[in-house]
C-alpha cells in the first residue's frame, strides 16, 4: 500500500520564500511611505514657522525660493531652557542648539536681522548665559540687529536673554520680570527617622554633601550657598542694567523676583514696545532696511534638521537620560511658581 504524502497540504519551500520576499517588500514600501509622510510633515511645519502662507508642499517650494533673498531670521525659544543631551532638541529649548542657530543666522549674508520669539519661564544659569552670549556676539561681531518678542511668559532667564537684544516687544498681558536666581531642594531627614532609614556618607571635605536632602543644612553651608546665589544674581543685575541702559540701583529695585505684566514692564523701562509678533518682525525689517513685512528666511536651517527634530519629538530620542538628570541640584534663572 502506498504511503500517504504528509506534505500534500503544506506549501513547498519556493512558495514560502516567495511569501517571505513579498512581506519584506511590503514592509519596506510601508516604511518608505511613513518616512516620506513624516518628512513632508516636517517641511510643512517649517513653512508655517518660517512665514509660509500655505500648509501645502507648494508653500514649502515658495519658501525655498525665498531663502536666497534678504530677509529676517526667526529663532524660537520655547519652554524651560537647559543644556540638552540630544543633538536635535528644538522643542526642549536646548541652549546649545539655540545658540548655534543664532550664530549661524548671524553669519548668513541674506539674514539682515534676527527676531527671538521667546515664550519661556527661564532655565538653568549657564544655559541661559550661553544664549545671551550668542546674541551679544551677533550684535557686536556681525553688526546685526536682534529684536525680542514675548509670548505668554518671558520671565527670569527668558528676560535675561532678551536684555541682550536691541529692543523688546511684549503683549500688555505678558508675564515677565522675575529677575533673580533660585536654588531649591528638599529635606526629608525627619521622614527618614520615622521610617527607620539613615544616610551614611563618606566625604573628602565638610562641604562635599552640601544640600543633602537627608539632613538639616548648617548655617555655614547656608551662608556659602547664599554667597553663590548673590554672585549669580549680580551677573543678572549687571546684564539688565547694561542691556536696558538703566542705573544699577534702579534696576535692583525692580529685581527682587517680582513679576510684571507687559504693560507694567514697559512703564518701568523693562520692555520697549507693547506689540505682537508681527510688530516685532516689522520693526526688525525697518531696522535692517527692508521695510515692513519683510521676508522670513530660514537662515540655512535644513529640512533634515526639521525632520530629525520631529522624529526625536515623536519617538523620544534620549529623553529618558535627560529626564533622569532633572533631579540634580542646579542654579536657575527661573520663574518659581510650583
């Protein structure tokens, strides 16, 4: 009797290989389609941010055609300012990326002036000063005008950056000011005692664990930190006095950490003009000799920058590492409203 064929209901090897190749091809096509959609989305987003009048690809094409023309560069500083762990970190306001873009725009011959669109409560001291230095470099070395325009809030470190600019625009209801520096921490020593936990520290010097959350701070430690705060505060105060062409003692009276509306800030000489984003663009155009409603140029910001920035924001990048460092103590020029 003839043995039954056990493989008669199973596909042969060639069919399996064909199916596998088809599935691989389909996956590649799908991936290409997704990447293309994301890339075009990044282009359209760039158009909207850089003054394009269309959300379509045709708007992007028109914008590219304008890149070689003289225009105004726009740099956005949104959200808390800090040094970033990522190469592409526009949404997180990574100071190195922002400072680099300001300097690059300053060197572009077709960028005749720069507008800083600021909407931030501030950030860490060194990161804020990095952007401040970039603005001062563009003004002094590249001889270009820089205008700041405030959104909902431009407080503390956001205001520090703005005083480096030639002029400052704000809405009447913008929150600004908060001139000062802060360093905060937590003390859960009493809680540790209640649950039977004790911290054991071995250190090289008596101040090595200064600010430890597991014990009370000594008066000597508090004085040391206060001196550091005072020095950093004086740096801020000097920047305000010089940038606003204001007597330092007058500036000191305004620099006690209080916040102002845009209208109050103008009355106290902290901003120049009550106006919106377009007003700031028009003013930059006039100062650059281009007139009102000038062309907004990317200043050489490539589509790949926008693409990878968007990819990073969608899929996380190295955000886990960045957020892991958030708990470390740091000096901040920041609006403190927890």
